């Protein structure tokens, strides 16, 4: 068996080989002998079937197996010559040529493998990162933020809306007296100063009291995503139902136990 290899590119290779008749005959003989030990043929005891009988009864199957074994040997030899590891292969080897001649079979097989790259000293491309210094002040601020996030809302009475409050409102928007899609909502929760609404909307709610109703006018920005609203003046009828603020939460052992369930001796101490 003669085997030649050709590296097509970084990810593909070709194996060219010729299978000699002598190799096929050797494979046929080996397979037939192995089959004779297990085959059941009428008139013969198991394991005592002559090889000649096996060849005659299973000839086509044995020949196919012999050719398949020859192909496997070609691939193994080709990969060895190409210095390819089986783990590098992508998919199965593809037989692109299998021409039977009088005494030989001409074979061509293509292999696809994971391409190899020279990454060089890529560690030099990674910027040096300095580990940030975590101060006691930063920790205190973070704990404070976490505590505020856990705090429930409570209703505010006796004063008007101010920056930072959360209000619960109904609003109904219209342009030239006509409502528009998405311009109406009930029991909408809005934090004043969040910038959630278009400019001017939240500012005009500051100073209102719970129970107040008011019409406010705002203009949609020219670059507003809804083109049919961009640049247009709009009137919103506002019904302010509630003014709310976050309840103050004590930063203590009780909060630590709530934030760290399952942790023994949970504490906010640093």
C-alpha cells in the first residue's frame, strides 16, 4: 500500500493511496478466519466451518469489510504522516475517489481539521489592570444603597411633591385635543427626577399635592423615536393620587440577616 499526503491549507489535507490486491487478499483471509469461528453454517459445527466455505457464503460482505479496513489503515497512516491528532479532526474523513482497477484500487481521501494559529505572545496585548482599592467609605455607601433598595414605600402626607419622591398618577395625553397611542395610563409609579418621561413632564409635577389634578404641556423632542409624535406639543391631564418616599431602614444585624439568608452570625460589621 502506497500512501502520499498533501496539505491543502491550514484546515484541509488530502491522502492519495493505492490499495494493492495482496493487501485486500490478506484482509479477506483475516476476516474470513475470524468469521469462521462464530458463523453458523448448516452441516458444520460451530468453529469448524472451513474458510473456503465462509468466503463462498459471505463473499461480498467480506470483500466490503476488507476494503473498509484498508481505508482505515490508509487514514491512520496518512494522519501519522501529516502529524494530525484524531482530536483535531472536524467531521469524518471523506472518500472522494475509489477507482477499482484490475489489480489495485486508487483512493483519495480528504480530511478537515481545526486550523492551527500562531497566537504569539498574546499576553502582551492584555492591559495591566490595577486592583481597585476598596475603602471603608465605599463599603458604607454600598451597604447604604442595598439597604435603601430593600426599603418599602410609605405614603407622604402634609407636603407637596419634591425632587426624589415617587408619585402614583393617572395621566391622559392628547395632541390638539386628540388622544394618541400610549399616551394614557392609570396608577403609574414615577420617581421624580428619574428622567423616565420627556423633558419638562416631571418638573411640572413638583409642587402638586396628593389629590390635585392639573394639565401640563410638554413638547416631544425632535429626535423622539415615534416619528408621528416628534416635535409636537402635548397636553397631559394629571391626577396625582399618592406621594411616596422610601422608608428609612436601619443598617443593623436584622438587615444583615435579611440580606444574607442562611449565613450564621450575619453582621454589617466590617
